[in-house]
């Protein structure tokens, strides 16, 4: 087990989650004709961040399968750990 690869995979998973949240929010913002400032405020808003995070985590699926297909299981483990930890953070935030 390569701990460095798992840590890199974890950070890749967290970064792709937040990229997914941002992309989703920008697409919704553009369809609602919101200004750029309103879109940024929505990205930073925590009231519906859990719902956006569940959509944002979907962006990790291609990354996860990419690492599996390239036989980089340790990177894939890191991405999976990131998905679980992001989910736990948002579940605990709901409580």
C-alpha cells in the first residue's frame, strides 16, 4: 500500500468534488440568469451545500474508474476515502 498515492488520490477526490459543486452551481446560475456575484454567493452558501455536494461527488466517478482502469488502485482508494469523508462531513453538518 502506497500511502503517498492514497493521499494524492484523496486530494484529487476532494478537489474534483468542489469542482463538481462549482460547475453544477454555475450551470444552475446561468439557467436562472443570475449575475456572476450571485453565482459566487450561491457556491459559498451553506444552506443547500449538501444537495450540491451530492451532485458534485458524481464527478469523482470517472476519476475513480480512470484510476481503476490504469491499475492505480491506491489512487482509487484515496478518491473513495474522499467521497466517504465528504459525505460524512455533510451528514454531520445536517445534524
